[in-house]
C-alpha cells in the first residue's frame, strides 16, 4: 500500500491517486494521518470534502471538522447531515445542531430523514419545545412522519418534554411498529414516571408477538421500582435467565437497583454475586443499594472489596461511600475518600464536594467541612444548604446565619430554598434566637415567595417550646395550615417534659396517640412527665396503655470504629462485651468525662 507521501513520487493517474487516498482515509485511526491525506488532496486538487468530514467526525475532532466544513464552498445536504450527526451524538453541542439546521434551510437545502432525528434529539436536550413543534410540522408536510427513525426520535422528544399524549399519538400513528418503536414509547413512559402505562404497554407489546430485548426490560424494571412491584421485577429476572440473556452491567445494575429499591437486599446481592464480570457501574449499584437502605457497614465492606478487585471508584462510588460514612461516623473512610478525590481531581466536582461537607459535618469535623466548602470553585443550593445545616447542628448558629446572608447576597444562581430555611431555623432553635426565628419564618414568604412546610413549623414549635412558650407553641400548632405530624408534636412533648407541664402535654399526647399510636417514645415521655410530678397513677396508665397496644421500646443504638472495622451496639445486646478494646474505650471516655466535671442528669431519665 502506497503512503500519501509516496504517491507524489510515483506517476499515477489522478483517478487512481484519488482511489488510493480514499482507501487510506477509510483505514485512518488518527487525525495526524487524516491531515497527511488531506494535504495530498489539496496538492492534487482532489475535491472530496465529504469523505474527509465524515472520517474526522468519526475521530471526534471538533475543531478540525468545523474547519473543513467551513472551507467547503457549497456544502450539500450530506455535509450538513454528517455535521449535525456529529454535533448531536459525538459532541452534544445541541445549540449548534439547531444553528446548522437553520443555516441548511436558509441555503435552500432540504432537511431529510437523516436530519430530523438528530434535530429532535437536540430539541429534547435543550427543552426547545417551540423548535421541536415547528420541525414536526415540517416533517408532516414533506411526508416523513411515517419514517421509523423520525418517529422514534419524535417519541423521545415529546416524552422528554413531558408531552406523553403527543408521544403516544406519534406511536399510535406508526403503520408498522418495530421493536424500537415499542422501546421508545415504553422508555418514555418509564423515564417520565408513568410506570403503570409503561408496564401495560409492555404487556400489549408481548401480546402483539414482539420479543423484548435488554432495552425493553431495563425500562420495565425502572417502572417496577416506581410501582414497588417486585413481582413484575422477579418475572423480568426469570425471563432473562430462561432465555439465557447476558447479565451484563446494564441489565445487572437495573436488577440490583430494582431489588434494592423494593427492599429485597438478599436478591440484590444474589444478582451482584452471580455476575461474572463486574464493572464500576455494577459495584456502584450494589454499594448505593446498601447505603440507601441504611446498611452503611456493608456498603463500606463492599467498597473495600471493590478496591481489592482492582476496580477504580468514580464519583458515583465516592458519593455513595461518603453517604455511608456520614451515617455511622466512619471518619477514617471518609478521609480516604477525600484524599482519593483530591488525587483524581474529583474534589472540585460539586456533588463529591457536597458529600464531603456532609460527611465531615456528621463525623464532627466541622473545620474540615468548612475547608472543603470554601475551596469549592462552584456552589449550588445543595452545597450552601449542607454547610448552613452543618453549622446549625454543631451549635454555630451565628456562623450559620452569617453564611445564609452570604448566600442571599453572593450566592449567584444559588438562591435560598425551603431546605435553606430549615437550616437557619434550626440554628435559631439551637441558639434560642426566638426573635430571629420569627423574622426568618416571615421572610420565607415575604422575600422569597416560599410556602412554609411542616419542617419549618416544626422548627418554630421547637424554638418556642425550648424557650418556655408552651401555650404559644400549642397555639402555633392549632393555626398551622397542615395537620401537625409526630415531629412537631414530639418536639413540643419533649419540651413539656423538660418544663414539667401537664396540660399542654395531655393535648399533645392525645393527638400523638391518634397520629402515631405505635411510637414508644411518646408513651415513655408522657409517663415520665407524670412521674416527675409524682402523678403515679397517670404514669402507670401510660405504661399499661403502651403494653396493651403491643408497643415495644426501641433499643438505643451506637457505632464505634476500631481498626477500620465498624462495630454496632444495641442496648441490651452484649455480643461485643468480650472485646477488651471496647472496655478500654469506655474507660477512657469515663475518665475524660470525670475530668470535665460531667454529672449525669438522672432527673431526665
């Protein structure tokens, strides 16, 4: 095979040179080789820009492709279409796709069935409904509405807009549906939360004799999660096994996620363990399932197994492990994640950084949380809220309020939302700032147009109750636009215990028994209120009522980290008492408490 340079030294007819260069072009695997062939084409006045353009797009060189396109004197439909395809699928520059589409029309060229599918995909990603509707009208006028690729992309576009009625109309008007048609509509229903419609269409698809593929089944599994329909999810797994379909990362992760969201962690782990090849997506699915179901220790153990297997964590892994570490105070694991994220340049990722803030705060390292926060190049509402809430729950109320003011003035696109106000109101609760709490509560609706939710009322009731304004707190509850929940009432009941108030506690307890008759804490607190006032008969009645209704007291639970292992303790469970290390820790804590002058408050027991 002659190289581009050798062609110059050999007297070969121009037609043969052209053929040789195009053959070489097809085999190119780098931009550098394409540039050499391009040079020979220019030297020999060979005008084949479309061949060059297509190859450059395949090699994903946006700058070079744009240069070649803009040097075409009169680009035709093909040149525009390959650029539109590259802009949409390779570079995801959706705004430029629309620009090229309109430029194409302005030049008098006619978009066709190779143009519109990518245009609709771009409209969907830009949420440009008006452009999508106009393009659909054009498709209808030129008779492309029955083209399969155009119809499928139209369904996807309308589904992304939430226009499921329009998507279904396109689907219903397809004269001969293929598997892609069914998948497009089922996926549209599933992704937009129309789970029942997705499953019903899946059943109809099977009735019509169509054989589901991996794409179909993954969409159906997503709908099973939304409907908490583990039965249909098990059917999908059975179908995969019976038909010997490959349990790859795509399918395996969907099954793990379905079982995890439906609460069957044993089946989720069975699927995970049964997979021959596990990539980072598969490990992430199982780690996330454990973390989201409160099995933080299992998530961390699996994470260690992932590292031993030589699979590099990505930012999804880190976020899941940081969440697990935050839940049980596994600071050493969290620090490892922080160091790893810094080494890999992931610490500046807004989601990883926010998870780090949350982890450090929940592990008690508020200074480290602040360091991560201040080092973030970009912050969103979640980042600000995480830091404000962290400061509030660490008793740094004034710092939390100051950060709120910073967010309001210098937060850029990040604007205080409902969660922000839960944070600052909590700060007021911890510091006893009744006046400031009232001001912020009013500020929500007056300055930010936010409607207070049950969490905000809970904070206000807690704030008033802790300050001793028990009757005022009760009046506040009665004026609430929503029915109070156990969180609001529990906060007031706890304050009643501290203040030894009987009348308000009786009102609260009556409501709590209606709302949450199975909560042991409410009975215990009420019994203690009566006992503290030496109202022994009433105290005994509460204990008897608790026993009569079969309510058991939830045992206390705590964790401790020893040699990178998380040990879990429940009150009354002595399985760890044989460990001398545990006793050593307890003895050290007792000594530290005595030196600090701590005296147990037995009147609150």
